[in-house]
């Protein structure tokens, strides 16, 4: 049981490390793309679009005019 817990802890540490590496790689790709929304190579097509999140007004119910 202790061995399994230790394995889980190690896997969680590895996941965090990989998540950081993934975000770093994404940042590099975004920086290289600049303001372009599409990057095409022989093997990949990458699209990146900025999304603006506008929160919905939940204070007033729909259809209540």
C-alpha cells in the first residue's frame, strides 16, 4: 500500500512537471506565431485564437422585460 501511494505521489509530481513543460512549449509557439492565427508546417496546422470571456448577467432572468 505504501509503495502504491509513493507511486501516485511520483506520478502527480511528473504530471505537474509535464504541465509546466507543455505551457512553456505553447508559449513558445504563440510567441513565434505573433498575431497570426494559423501556423502551417508539413506535419501540423496550429490555430490559436484569443477568446474574450464575457460573463452572463445572472441577476435578471431571461424574458423579464
